[in-house]
């Protein structure tokens, strides 16, 4: 007993020590500490454009290549799926060593193909994305009294039908002195670990530095290609270079080489290492996020009031009156009943295509669970922008694990509709495991063929396709079958009332019930549309989205609104003796996806009006359709399950012989 007590104390002590040492740092993002003169290597990511949304390799354009050759960085699954291709570059610095007029390379004379491609990429406003110590290069521009900031810099610019390339880069590296130099030097991981020299036994007193900022100013400077013909890379350019970002001079000409140069300045900064991403994540428009939440709360309060009225006034009053009567009076009242009490013998009649409903609800629970868990982890800081690709990896991981929940819910619902019959549970589990993933696979494969045809880095390599299929059939499908097995073993939900053999005729309605169902989606959409703008801007406009705390609150509010909307609509249908509520409860909240897709089309027309080419538009609409379908499944399952609970509770309160 004493051993276990001591063991627990040791574990607690170790946890506290690690928490104290690494409390500020996210997993996988420890600081790299460099000594003065240590080499800093800049990396390049895919070039991107909000005009096309199609990424391309940096070296698809006639840029300088490293002397040691182009090498891919180790990329995770999420980075590859996002279209990132991180490679080494010829840009190299020495820590805390300012350098100017550095000659990088002189390209070969531009061929006709390279000349046309470079002009095309300038027309399409492609941006070069550089990375130093996991920080993207940031560019500032002053407009009136405030600064605008972008990540990356443009390939070039078009001025009066002439094309100019940015061939000189002025780098500013912000560094922060590390007080515990010797301790910190062994903390390097990831890309920078091989660059950190081993600490000598003598214990050098030289200070160590961490990179806390990386800024770039692109310039177009006219260089003399002949004067650098015999100059080696990293040599001194023959004449001083003046970098003026307000003027352009390096004209792009066919059969003419381009000379690339750069300069670098190091500045000590008060920015601490844990705060170095603040420049990228400065929260603008926080009031808008709060307005979004307030707007959602108003909708929820309105709907909650209606639900409260239904429960406390209508339902409770009717049930109390019904239970106070003796049997003869109940029998007489049954003849005079109207509304939901008349459909007591039909309300649990199996719906049309009940198997498909079970599959869609199961898939919806899986998507909903994935979204909630992923956003929670992101809100806690485990999926920050500093850790590229972790958001996609997290989504895939949680989606596969939650296959158990999907199989369980779908099979148990299947058995409930079938009054306890276990037959066919394996088939239902298989359909759950393949239905939504199959739709997603079909859409993504079609889009991938378009990207392959464009030679884009956004295209998923064939080897990764094989890996994804392996994960689907060897992890997700078995876990869904395991969930289905537990669903088959679990007791089915007993209906509180018997179902009549002959279905009751539904009276003619004053208005089409499906019109009301699809109109109901406007209320959940009203809680979401403000935050949706920020999410769309993050995905398509290249802005960093990081306010996952706001997103988590909005998402929870969305789930509550969907549940309330579906519940109210189900009650309304039962009151007009329409007992076919199953599918209507699913689509009452699932119809929010229609409005999200329409909003996506609106965003394409008014916000992305510069999007060029049918391939770019097909990609945008394809991804938007996939997002809308996922939301329909998730919110539809919320609506259906809340309505099922409500109907079960309502009719279990009615005492019938």
C-alpha cells in the first residue's frame, strides 16, 4: 500500500515538473536556440493565390535552387492533404550577423515556356511563402494610418502591360535572447535540431537566441546580369543595392536571365518565444464574434420559450386533464380528441427507407462527435497554426475512432425500428462505414483529377490515396463493425404505445409540410452565418483562423438551436395529425446545409469574384458541397435524436389500455 502511495506522489511530482517546464509550449513546438553564427535555413512552401486556389511548387517557376539540390521536408499527412510542399531554399543566414548585397544566383535565360508561365503566375497574383524556424514570412504595408499584413510576398507585379519580378528580398529577423543558453541548446527538435551545435564541456557563456519574428520586404531591382557572370553564390554583389518597395525595375524578358539577391538584418526584440505567433493572430473584429454569439443566444432564447410553452402549458395541461378522468370518461374523450393524441397508434410506425435513415443518423453522430472533439482540442491550443496539418490529422483520427459510436447508434436504432430484430445488423454497419466516406471519396477523387491535370501540389499523391483507403477499410470499417456489434447486443428501445395494423389517414394540410421543414433551416443558419464568414475567409482567402474558443461556443449554440427547431416542428406536425415525423425531424435541422451551400455560392460570387477558371470554381463548389453534406448529416442526426426522445417521452406519459 505504501509503495502505491509513494508511486502516486512520484508521478504527481514528475507531472508538475514537466508542467512547470513546458507550460507555455504546445506539443511539438519547442523553442530552437541558436548561438551567434549558427546557420539559419529558410524553407519554401507551395506558392498560392486567392485568384485560383490552386497551389503549385515553388520550383515550378525559374527561381534559384539550393547548391545541394532540392529536398523535401518531412511532411505529415495533414500538410500533404492541405497542399503544402515544404522544401529547402538557397536562402541562408548566420544568427545575429547582418549581411547586405548578397548575390544568390543568375538564372538561365528565360525560355518561351518559362516566360509565359512567369507572366501567368504574376497575372494570377501568386504569393511566395517562405518559412524560417516554423514562422511564415510576414509582409507589412502602410495604408493611411494603419498597417496591413500578409504572409508571403507576390511573385511579381504588372504595370502598364509590363511584367516585373521581385528579385531582391530584404529580410528582418527578430530574435530574443535566451537566458539559460546551455539548458536550452538541447531542446531543439524538428527542422532546426540538426543545426544546433553540441554544448561544450567548458560551458560557453555566449548568449543563445531564439527566432521570434520573420519579416520580408520584396523589391524589384535592375541588376546587371553580365557583372555577376563569374560571381559565386553568397558572394558580394559588385555595387550597393538600394531596396525601394515603391518602385519596380526588373523587367521580365524572354531569353534574358534574372539575377536574385537578398539582404538580412537581425533585431533583438522583447517578444517572448510563446508570443511570437501574436503578429499573425492579432484578433481583429472580436466584437463581431461576440455579436455572433449574442445573436445566437437571442435565437436560442426565442426557441427555448416556445419549447417551454409546449412542455409546460400544452403537453402538461393535456396530460393532466387526460389522467384525471376515469376510464369511461377517457373512452368518451378519446372520441373527441384532436391533435397529437389521435396519432398514438401510428406515431411509432416504421418510416419509409428506415435503413437509410439509420445509416444517415449513424454517420451524422460520427461527424458531429468528430467536430466537437476536434474543435475542443483546437480551443485548448493543441492544434495551433504553428503545428501545420494537425487540424486535418486530428479530424481524420477522431472520425475513425468515432466509427464505434456510428455503428452503435445506427444498429440500435435499426433494432428499435424493427422491434428488437437483430437480423441485418452487419449490413447496416457496413453501410454506415461506407456511405458518407464513399460520397466524400467520390467528390475528392473527382477534384483530385482536376488538380492532377493542373500539375498542382494540392493533388493528393497516389501513394497517399492508398494510405487513406487502407485507413478507411482497415481502421474505420472494423471499428464501425465493433460499434454495430455492441449496438446489436444492447437492448432495443421499447415503444411506450402499440402501433395499429392499419395506418391512419393523414388529413389534408393547409400548406405543404416539407416547405415548413426546409424553411426551418433558416433559424440554425442565423446562429452560424457570421462565424461562417470568418471560416470561409480562412479557407479561401489565406487568413489564419484561430478563434476556436468562439467557434466552440457557436457550434454548441448551433446544436441547441437545431435540437429545438426539430422538436418544435415535430410537435407541430403531430398536432395536425401528421405522424410521418421521422424524416421530417431529420431534415428540419439538416436543411441548414442548404442555406450554408447557398451562402457558399454567394461568397463565390461577391467575395471571390476574382476567382479565375472553371477548375478553381469546380474545386470551390466541390469542397463547399462536401462541407454542406457533412453539416446536413451532423445537424440532421441532432434533430432526429432530440425529436425521437421528445416523442418517446410524450407518448410514454399517456396511459392507455
